[in-house]
C-alpha cells in the first residue's frame, strides 16, 4: 500500500472540513424543523457562522500554500543565480571576484530557508531536499572552510548549523 503523501492529507483535510460543514448545517436545519422555538433566522445565522468558519479555513490553507509557493520560487531564483558561481568555486575556476562573498550569500540563503522552515512556511519534504543539497555543497573544501568559521556565529544563522552538518 503506498504511503500517504502530504498532498493526500491536504485533500483529506479539505474533504473533512466540507463534510463537517455540511453535516453541521444539515443538523441545524433538522434541529430547526424539530424545535418550534428555534427562529429560522437564528438557524440561518448559525449556518452562516459555520460557513464563515469553513470559508476562513479554506482561505487560510490556500494562503499558506501561496506563501510557501512564493518563498519556494524566490529561494530557487536566488539559488539559480548562485549555482554557476558555486560550481566555479567547486572546480577552482572562480575568477569573478571574491569567492567568499558568493559563499556568504549562499550561507545566508540557506539560513533564510531554514528560518522559514522552522516557522512552518516550508514543507518538510522541500526542506529535506534543500538540506541534502546544502550538505553536499558543504563538502566542497572552500565552502566548508567558510561554513566552519561561520558556524561558530550561531546567532547569525538562526540555528542552521544545528540542523545542517558542516564537514
């Protein structure tokens, strides 16, 4: 049996919310039919309150996904800009200036990605892939040297080096 993915859980979460909203709404309608003291406007107000919570939850989940997509896109664009320079540093052919500036930019990008992961804005699957990439880059001697030095400045990197192995 295949493992349940996060996508499946999101779909299930939306389905459960929809079913709960419909069941509660039907219960309120049924209750209004049975209880003559329950005003129809009160019953409609209760259904409206449920609908507000339901729509609010859907909007919250959509906004969370939108924020994650925006962060994912922005981080990937920044990484793409650094990737060629990091490859040059790895090969020892970097000639465009100070390689330490590129490495520091990369470490800052990694720290920002970790920061947003710890705030729940980046999915664990995405973070795991990024962390694996970081650990691969940290095997490059020139990058590792700077990272080891910077790892001693823990406050500057939001705890990144507690999560990502250096060397």
